[in-house]
């Protein structure tokens, strides 16, 4: 006991608290893994909602358990693990690592398809889902996001059209040799 009457020693950690805190950490890992997988492969609403719901539930449980762990049990490692996992996952997404990984795993498949540029519907190239493939602007368009963008291939020696953006026309940004990201801005006067 200290002079204030508060024990300076931590209480033995409850097994229930440990199990629930581990479950919170596992749920956080699962939610972040699903989000990273979705960023690498295909954005599906149900998977994103599932990951969001799992992360929300884990966050609420963590907000209840963390103060108990710190104040009563003085257990800081278990308390910081879930936020650390979420922080690393968010940092990976915003740094573009999943996008670069997806492209690295899929580039050969995309290049083979682009050289033929056969018009087609939804399919997979490597680990990336494409909604549409078609020739356009002298290149081959792979519509990854059906309404506003994707990637485009232009053969060596050719480049996409350039100039000021016009409504409903593709705008290209180079990201790899012969490959461009494109978006379709909706501009109004």
C-alpha cells in the first residue's frame, strides 16, 4: 500500500479479460486482413461491410476492456496490440502497398491480355478483378472501377491522348512502362 491507500501492485489478471482481449485482437487482425485482401483483389461491398462490422465490434470491446486492463491489471501489452494491428493495416492501405502488391502479382497477366485486347466482360487478371476490357484511345482499357477508372495499356512508342480534361473523357497518369491509371472526371462549366 502507498500513503494514498492504493495498492501499487497489479491484481492477478482475470482469465475472462485475457480471453476477451485476445478475441478482440484476433477480430482486429481478421478485419484488417479482409480489408487488405479486398484492396488487393476486388472491392465488394459485403466484404467491406463485414470487415467494418468486425472492426467496429472489436473497437467497442477494446474501449471497454482497455481501461480495465490498464487500471486494474496494469496489462499494457495486451491493450496496445489491437490498436497497433489496426494502425499498421491502415498505414499499409494509405501507403499504397496493397495496390503495388496486386499490380506486381497481376502485371504479366494484364500485359498478355493487353497485347491482344480482346473485348470482354468481367474477369480476373492475376489477383485483380476487372469489370470490362475494350480498346479505346489507341490503347487497351481495363475498367476496374466500373464508373470511373482503371488501368490502360499503350504499346511501346504510343502514348495516350493528352490535353486539358474534358467532361466524360479519360485522364491518364503513367505508373509503369506502357501502363497508365485512368479516371473519367465529370467536369461542369
